[in-house]
C-alpha cells in the first residue's frame, strides 16, 4: 500500500471540561495550541503525567473533539466531517499506537494486525499481510504470528500494537508511549523503526517519557500544565 503524505495542522486547539465544584467552572486539559505535523518529520512531545499530552494527541488523531480551535488534515477540517467520514478517514490514513496497547484477546497476533486493514473500501489485505510479516520480523516477534493475544506479555502486546498501526501504511502515525513495557534493546528497535517511517514520508508524533526518543526527533515539544511549549 502506498503512503499518502498528510499534513496535520492545529490552530488554537483546546480542550476543557466543566467542574461540578470549585471556584472555576472550567478546567483546561489543553490550553489553545498551535501545532503542525509535516510529512517526513518526527515530532516528540514530552511532559509530566497529567500535563495534557495524550489529550492533545487524541484531538489531532480525530478521537477527542476540541472544545475550540480547529484541526485540519491537508487543509480539511477534521471535525467538520460526519462520524462515518471521520471514522473512514481515521482508519485509512491515521495510524494510532495507543498507550494501553489494546488488542482483541481471542484473535491471533496476525489477525489483530490485519483487522484495521479490512475496514476501509479498497483495502488490500494481501499487501497488508505482507507488510505485517515484515513488521513482525523487524520487531522480533515473527514466531508469535499465530499466537492468541491473551497469551502475550506486556512487551509483546506493545510490539504487536506498533505493527498493527504501521501495517496499513498510514500517512500520519500517532504513538502514545510506544516504548513503555520494552527493554533497552527493543526500545531502540522501535524508535529506529518510527524514525525510518518518518523518513519514508509520514508525519509522526511520539508522546513519550523516554528521553531517548528525543534523539530521533526533528521537533521537540513539551506540555506543562496543559500548555504546549
């Protein structure tokens, strides 16, 4: 499958929630933020837990609707799409490595990886299967292709979720703590893989507590108390 270059641009994107009690009636998880993810560039976003990193990633990835501002993909407002169009676009063009590395427990590793590839019109499952095999080998888990996800360790599930996000060749990749649960060797392998994917023309955003990720970045950003710096 061909990688289609995509630019994601947030302008004044913010997320706030109402408080039930207290002096202030609104809590800002993310204060108005401007950010552009460009094809061929790897951005690393760091910050303390609770600083708003994951919320910002979710707004950029079409998962959490901003309270204000806009998020555009190749100039088109992501949140002006209806739910069906947004779901199709996200599944085809946006790869997401979630923090929790969620997998369907009774599907095999390969079935989990290929599941998204069959969910958009024109999907080429054969090409995705070839890509999945290559990714499993690169990540050192090719021997687990037929194993059910419920039997995997935390680090193995993490690597499967990475392969799943990349198998569809998305134009944008969002990686939320992609090296958690991994030892030093596998951390290096994953970061090198994400760097190479950006070099192929994808826009890549990594949210990470791992300082090693900064060595692979074109752009380094930090969240502090909901503010993007």
